[in-house]
C-alpha cells in the first residue's frame, strides 16, 4: 500500500481545526480509510492575497524527482512518450 493515505475526519472538523472561516466554501467530501494516489482529497490552502485559509479538492499524488515535464500527455501531443526509446520493437 505504498503511497496510500487516509481521511478519517469530517470536512467540518477540518475547517474547525485549521480555523477556516465559515463563509469560505467547503467541498462535501466523505471520510475514507483507503485513499490511493490520483484520488481527489480535500486540502487546506492559504490564500496570501486574502490572508485566509480555504479547503479545496485536489488530486493526491507525487511527482517523481526525475520527471522533467509534468504536463499531461494530451498537451504534449499524441506521439510524446517519455519512454519511447526504451520500448521493445
């Protein structure tokens, strides 16, 4: 289960714990004991312009240190494959 996480708190508990103002919108997100990479999760972010925290849904995952380009494949084009030279003929 490498890279898995858990979300055991309710979103309202997270808002209270991180002092997120009640007027800030919060996603309706259920608790989960098995969050895999690429699953969406609520994340606490700090907005420097408004000087407030907010709760937003983001994709859980890790960009490896060796990745040079993290753009999604459709933006790079259909023929862009980072491992093309390593594929067997």
